[in-house]
C-alpha cells in the first residue's frame, strides 16, 4: 500500500508540474516573453511527457520514473525560464517578478538571482513529499498563512464581550 501511495505522489507531482508549465506558457504576463524557439522546445517536451503519462500503467511504473520525467521537463523549462527572467529584469522597468516560475508561488522571490533560484529549486526537488509539505506548512505559518492572517490566532489582550443569558 505504501508503494502505491508513493507512485500516486510521483504522478501527482508530475501532473502538477505539467500544469504549471502550461499555465506559465499561456499566462498573459509571461507568454510574450518566450521566443518562438523556446515555446517550441517546451511544447515538444510537454507533449512527450504528457504522452508518456497518458500511456503509463500505474502497476508497471515506479515513482522514480515519474520523478525522472519531471526532471527531463525541468531540464528544458528551467534554463529557459531563468533566461526569460534574467532578460526581463530591468528591461521594462520591472524587477522581473512578474515572471511566474512554476515551482515558486508568484514567481521568483525579490533579491534572488537566477542561479540562487536554480539552487533552491534543486533543493526542493531533492526533498521527499513529506519534507516538502512540512516546509510549506512552516513557510505559511511564518508568513501568517495565505490570507495574511496567522492560522493560529493570538489571543487579544483586550477584554472580550460575552453574551450573558
């Protein structure tokens, strides 16, 4: 049963990355920043990985094969995305943060170089799903959750109004 869950995690991760790359290619903010050659290279690899994914039989594949396919796609997409980010940084008065790198919510963090981002992405790829989930939970808690409010509300020092029957 544990092996099946690992396979499902691998498949889900690959599908999620495929979706992220497709989303980035079609995003209004980023799609014009890719050259025709870049789009062709990425779309060829997307189709190859998608066809493999569509034809795979879960019982005959290991999690490592899903991870391998994801790394193949990353090896094509990440260098192009880094170049797009680098080329767009500063050329239009922006810092390039509107480039949406799929493995990082809302694109590259401010102050990160493409090399630092590649190192961070490599580190993330080497984490187990459990480690990745724990890291994301800690990051969300330290940032106060996605809505800007802490998931663990601090009790207020002000008096509370209670309803009395």
